[in-house]
C-alpha cells in the first residue's frame, strides 16, 4: 500500500511563487494546453502533439489506477480523514477535528476528488474526439481545443487541491 500511495501522491516541488504545477499530471496538462494553441491557430495537428497527448493519458492513468486500488483498500483523500490525536497534539497549533495538514476535516472532499477525476477523463476523451473531427468539422473542433485543454488543466489542478485542502463547508 505504501508503494501505491507513493506513486499516487507524487508531487513536483514548488519553484514558482504560485504552485501552477503541483503534480506531474498538472505539468503535462499545462504543456498540453500551451501546445494546443498551435493546432487551434494553424488548423492541423502534428505528430508531436499526439505523442504528448498519449503521454498525458499515461500521466493520468498511472495515478488513476493507483487511486482506484487505494480506494478499494479503504483509503480516502487526506483532507477527508481525521489525523490521529497524537499527531494533532505534536504538529498542530490548535486542537480539533483536523487533517494531517492541520486544517479542518472535510469528508465531502473525497467525492469532489472523484468528480474532478471524472472531468479530467471526460476532457481527455473530448480532446480525442475534437482531434478526429468526427462530430464537428475538424477546423472548428481544433479552435475549441485550447478551451478543453484549459478546462482539463483546471480539473487536474483541483484534483490535488481537493485532496489536500478542505472545502467551503469543512466538517460536513
């Protein structure tokens, strides 16, 4: 379980003033968004973009598979689980119903985490559909590509955010 958790919880150290790329998937998604501007402007998808899209799928599926295994084992996101009392006494400045990062426990964040995972997989699928141009004329579809990839980046960012921080209604 520790190996699964280590793979699932992999983070990129923050080197920017704003944590834009907290996880490898967020990095892949941000690069995919920036790269999607090219096909939107030029009207064609080059092989490099397709390779990066496949790498983004892999960067999504690895933590998704480990997350499913952890969930089947009974794990929940850290923001949804109360830390042990001795941990709170030693590490948190105030007592209470707190998570491992000394913020209020919010059980609803586990469901929010899964919702954003669903948005990410839906976005990846829509990107594939837009690239193929089956439902919408390809030129029009490629213009929508940056919007979908930016939405996906936001969803990926929120996957990590909901796992760590409580929502607006902690304790519910």
